[in-house]
């Protein structure tokens, strides 16, 4: 049967993540993390699907069969039909589990700026009372989008990417482009606030346009752009959201 299976892979490795065990349910029971990830994936696949998180040891065994070192996740196809689950490696799953447990702040302090306020005092000048405005300057914090962790962004992107495959799309550049455009939605389904999720999507879009053609050519398409053939919302000026 193996010759009928097409393996669709995401191949960027993650740095080691914090210790967690989203695979503790084993082969017969889903953990809370797997359930949450599966629900987010189902919204993209447009059907009920599951996410299988694998332990580091099991992931080595699986990737020896399906893709080798560096694989982050994959979906198996039987003929033209995808199975109803994706496999995710331990690093991706622990990264996503940490994100679910502790979503990023909506905004972060990016600096300070001088702010001048005025107070009014009543003073006596030449035997007459008058109102005088007095300036007072203070340093106040400035807030903006938080810095992004590429591991986290790529983990969410991988989840969305494999979900696109579960929806039946086999082409890798198309799956990568469509999933990037649904990264903001996916992040929000994992508990990330709308501002932070939008910042993650913007980071992914800049990352794609600046490096994908060289670093991941088999996942890149020049049509993955605002108004391109792979734009899911050509009527909208927003990209990639």
C-alpha cells in the first residue's frame, strides 16, 4: 500500500522547545492540545480532522520512514484522498502547546517619548491676579506590535499548511501560500488575540517574500502575492490576511 501514499512534508526544523507532553494520550486517546489543534485544522480542511502529536522518539522513527531529519509535519494521501489526520513532530507540538497556554500580548512597549502637559496656575503680577500656563514634560511609554518568534510563527503556519493538505490540496506552493493567508485565523483559533495574530501573519508574509524563493524554492510561487493567482481574497487590499 505504501506506493499509493503521497507524503506531503514541511521541512524546516525547530530549535528545542520547552518540555511538555501533548502526545501523552498515546495512539488511542487525544490530549487537550491535540483536540484544540484538530479543531483549528478542521476549520481550514472544512471537515473533521485530527492532529497526532508524536514524542521525540516516535518522531525519529516516523521520519525515518517518511521524509528524514528536519521534517516538521506531514499528511498521508491514499490515492487522491488525504487521510483524516496530520502528524506533527514533538517540537512543533510543544511550541503550539506553549502558545495555547500562554498567548502573546496584543502589544508591547517599543520605546518612550516625551509628552508635554500644561497646568494652569493663578499668580499675582504687578498687583493683579492672572492665569499662567506652565509646561510639564514627562517620558511616557510607546506601544506597538511585539517582536515575533520565528519558531512560533512557523509552528502555526505548519499547522495551517497541513490542514490545507487535509482539505485535499496536494500542491506544496499552493498549500504554503493558502496557509500563510489563513495563519491569522489559525492563530486566533489557538487563543491569540486579533492584534497579535495579525502581527504574526504580517511577519510570515514578509518572511515569505524575502526568503522563500531562495530558502524553500519547492514551496514558493511568484503568484503568492497580493493580487496574484493564489490570493484567496483578490478583492481585498489586505495581505496576507
